[in-house]
């Protein structure tokens, strides 16, 4: 008897290995937003980017960035 969980996991690994560069860029495009901290002299800005790297918004606080992301039905992920 074949364990379906193992077969499914193997299929997923194969699919991920076969992603093209464009597929990888589009991965999560409609679901994930990346929040990146940018420090300039004495100020800190929180930039929100789509999964493909396009800047969407700039916020003064991390809380504002998270709220803006969620209001646009995206899942925020911080980038360090």
C-alpha cells in the first residue's frame, strides 16, 4: 500500500523544483506583501512590496504597514 501523504509531498517537491523564474516571482503575488525597514539618517520608513518586488506603499510605523497590508487583503511578511 502506498502512503498518499508521501506521494503528495514528493509531487509538491517536484513541482517546486520545476518552477520557472517567473513562476517563482509570481508565487504569492495576490496573497503576500513584504514589509521592509529602511533607515535614513534618523528616520525609519516601512516599505510594503508585492511578491514580485513592486513597491506598493510606505508607512511611518510597522503597525501602519501591517494595517495597510491587511486592509488590502494581503498577508504581511517582514523582511530582515
